[in-house]
C-alpha cells in the first residue's frame, strides 16, 4: 500500500493560503474573497500605480509603476484574513452606523487566543459594498517583534488606494519603521 501511495507525485494539494484558492465560508468578513475579486479586476484592466515609500523616517520617495503584478502587490493584505478554522470564536464583532448610511463592523481579538496575529479588523460598508478595510497585525516571538497597520480604500467596488505602515525589531538590531502608500491610477 505504501508503494502505491508514494507513486502519485503529480497530484499535489493546492495551497489553501494562495490567492484565489478555494476555501470554506467563515463567520467573519471575507477578506480573501474581497482581495481575490480586486486582483481579478485589476489584472483585467491593467492600471498603473503611484507608490510612496519611506524607511526609517526618511523623506518619502515617489515612483510611478506602469505595470503592476497585483497578486504580488496585495499579498500582504491576505495576512488580515481572520476566516480560519483556528480563529473561530477568537473575535468580538461590534457594528456602528456612520454618516450617510454606512456601517462599520469591527472585529477585535478576544483575550486568550494565542493564534491571533490580527488584533483588529475594521470594515466600512455602504449599500453592502466595502468602502474601507483597516487591519492591525502584531507578531511577537523571542527573535522578532513587529506590527503593521494595513488600509484599503475602494470606490464603486474598485480598489482606489492602500497603505501599509509598521515597524519590526530583530533582537540585537534597531527598530525598522516603514510606510508605503499607493494610489491606483
């Protein structure tokens, strides 16, 4: 039996964390579904982007990127996906009505869940369409600590801009602060 099972090397299971990979629906906001849809739209329309990057508090450098690999560019936002089996029950949901009929849903990590790296996810929706997504991610272990603030803004169901701010600290090294802001053309 072992011999037969080891011969099937061509059929590998797909990576469930890969963009566009099939996944079961979860109890929280579908970050992966939103990102997969945006990547499909952006890839089909080929918009460029204007990027502003700053490291260690330096003056920001701005560059226009005419061709963007959107799946690679938005990969960091998949880290904000809280619809994982290990995270069921790990978040408290608060909803608040905002001006113009918009609704903000905020998922906050409950204490006592060691697998939580997303401490807060906030989604502003109007008319059932997401307008803004913000996430706070933290990582802390014996060699490394870091935090990131992720933000996406959408207009008429299409990605308009996004930003990533954060810091990371390796043991025995200085803290690295970074900031990236991108506007889709």
